[in-house]
């Protein structure tokens, strides 16, 4: 599984219906699980982003599809980062010679 970091901000629509956001999170978790992925961490944050989530997905195509599905609902705008664990980081740096 590949790890992704999702940074999200509520849209105007999303913040107006913020009280519904826990049920939207539950639906997002189910949607990701149906794609063979899984949320690892979810945080409400203060600062430049409203939400930070760490999740795993089988590949980049699943992560892209998941992000697009979230965006299509109109409640959040996301930025997704592909995350390399420490072991992969060390291999990448080692391969530089």
C-alpha cells in the first residue's frame, strides 16, 4: 500500500454545513475502504488547512479517484501528497550514489 497525505480546506458549501462533516467523513472512510484503501489518521487543524488526513491506497490511480470523488461533492478542496516511508527514503537517497 502507498501512503498519502491529504490537506483539505472547506469550501463555502462545506463550512455552511460543517455540522454534517462527521457523517461526510464516515462516508469518505467507507468509499476509500470500498477502493481497498484505509484512513490511518484524521486531524482537524488550525492554520493554512482545515483538515489533514493520512491514508493508504493500493496505487496512485485509486488515490486520484478518491480525491476526485471528494472534490465532486463540493464540500472540500484537497491537495494530496504521496508519502515515502523512511525505508523508501533511505533507498532513494542511497541510489544517488
